């Protein structure tokens, strides 16, 4: 039986830091490299076209930035074929931020799109856990690098 709605991947995490600090962690690649990718061709800016790299895997992804609303929202398209990803940042207090990441636009038959959505949920869960550890405790957990050690 075919799916009635295209699958979306959605994850969220409370980060015990001010919204401006959490937002900056995704915009500034010097910070993002501590918990996600290993290199970026530049910072996130509205209209930018970048490349993110995971050097340990010999992998990279093209990134197009469609929206950057300071301390509120980031909308990009990444990968090949391109997949939209949206981050929203919601201050829960002066010192806490709820980050929600949603990805959609997966390509293929029902089994393929569901598998891609599940994979995206897992990957973005690692990203948010790594972000939390880094911003709250100053620890780089290497979650993305250690997820598939045989591929390194």
C-alpha cells in the first residue's frame, strides 16, 4: 500500500544555552566542526552556496542557504538530490533553547523515502546530541565520526 504523505524527519532537543549561542553554533563552521562536519567552505549566510565535508569518510555535500533569520530559523537544501532541511530555534528561557530540525523531500519509492527519513532522523539526533554536549559541557563526543568507524 503506497504512503499517503511523504515522510519527514523531525528531531528536537533542549539546549541549555541562550538562543543566540545555539544559533551561532550552526552558522559559524568553526563551532559546527566541533560536533558535526569537519570542514565548510564558509559560514551560513542567506543566499550562500557552500560545501560541507566529512573528511573521515571522504564525503561532502553541496549546501544552498535559502533563509537565515537570526536566532529563529535556518532553511537550506543539501545533498544530491537536494533535500530541504529547516532548523527552528525557540528560546524557552534566557538560558535554554529548543532546537527543532526537520528534513523532507526524500526521493524514491515508499521504502526508499522511509529509509531516508529514518536515516536523517538518526543523523540529526547525533548532531543535536553532539551540539548539547559541546555547548553545555565543552565536550566533543565524535558521534558523527564514530557512528561508522569501519568507513574511516
